């Protein structure tokens, strides 16, 4: 019999959000490789082509990219993750023109005051960083997404229209679609046979 855990992306103190079933007994690897992780995991400076490729390598499509990026409705970023967009986009002390200039000016005035700031944290969905809602997409469409990877969603007609459609749809629709993509992500490269192990603690290799 398959047992399921019911999962949510939120932690204690966070409000609302989607839920989905996660089958127990998933086999994970026992070795982590820094280089492999660095080559596979998207970075905030990646453009749409690179994001699409990295997602496709894991069996995820553009729709998953848009939906899973919606997790940035929760939490914070360090200034260092976007400082090049604010202070040195092309190496000439310039700003990323795809970032709303008024928003960028406010960030530079009140939050990320210089390029070396690697401690200040900023909300990715200002005003509702603890609520799982459509706020992230509202910011992205106003060109206020913090990362180039957020802004990238507007550079492709398919992803841009998905953002618009999510904003026109209900919160329940977003939750259901997000949960689908999370379930899909949970099926990436599950170990089988003699490979891997079922972890006693989900974040740790068994001792
Ligand atoms: C599309 C590719 C993605 C990129 C390039 C990306 C990049 C980032 C970066 C740079 C940060 C801020 C790190 C920092 O400065 O502290 C961040 C935070 C976060 N990301 Fe993503 N991310 C991506 C996809 C995802 C996905 C798929 C999820 C989950 C489904 C996710 C969930 C989060 C959450 C919850 C935070 C906030 C963490 C906190 O508050 O401490 N991201 N992401």
C-alpha cells in the first residue's frame, strides 16, 4: 500500500497556500556533488533559454517554470542576489533596463544601498511575503520581479501569457496548478533498485 504525506511549501507562521500529496518511501541519493548541483540548478541571472533548458533536463516545461517561480510569493532575497541588476548590469555601473526604474531607485535608496551589501534581506513579494498568493505575478508583470530569472518570464510569449492567465484566474486555480508542478518536481530522478536509500530524516543521508 502507498502511504502519502500531505505537504505544503509554507512553514509555521505562514498563511494559506497549496497542499499536495507526497508518496512516502522515495529513494534519495547518498552523495551530493557541488559541481553537479551548480550546473543543474538555475541561477538568478539566467535568461529564459537557460532556464528552459535546465528545467527540460529535469522533465519540467515552461508551464512548470512559471508555476514554480510563483513560490517567490514567499520569503526574502539577499541584496547580493540582484546587486548587479541595480549597480553594474553590463560592467559599466549601469542598471538592468528590464527592472522598473522607479522600483530600482527605491530599492537603492532604502534597501540595497551599495553593490557590496550581502546582508540586507528584501521581500520578494513586498507586503505579503508570508502569504501564498498571486502577488509575485503582480510584481513580475509590473517589471518588479527581483531576479533576471523572474523578469525572464516576460521575455517569451508562452510564459508571459501564462503569467497573465494566472493573474486572471482564481487563487484556487493557482494552488491546484502549483501543486501539480510540485508533484512533478518530486518525481525527478527518484533512485530505484539497489541505488539510494529511503531517508530517516528528509534532509540527511542515513548514518
Ligand atoms: C526558476 C528558477 C529559480 C531561481 C533562479 C531561484 C532563485 C532564488 C534566489 C536567488 C533566491 C534568494 C536567495 C537569497 O538571496 O537569499 C530565492 C529564494 C527563494 N526561492 Fe527560488 N529560485 C528559483 C525557483 C524556485 C522554486 C522552484 C522554488 C520552490 C518551489 C523556489 C522557492 C524559493 C523560496 C521559498 C525562497 C525564499 C527563501 C527564504 O526566504 O529564505 N524558488 N530563489
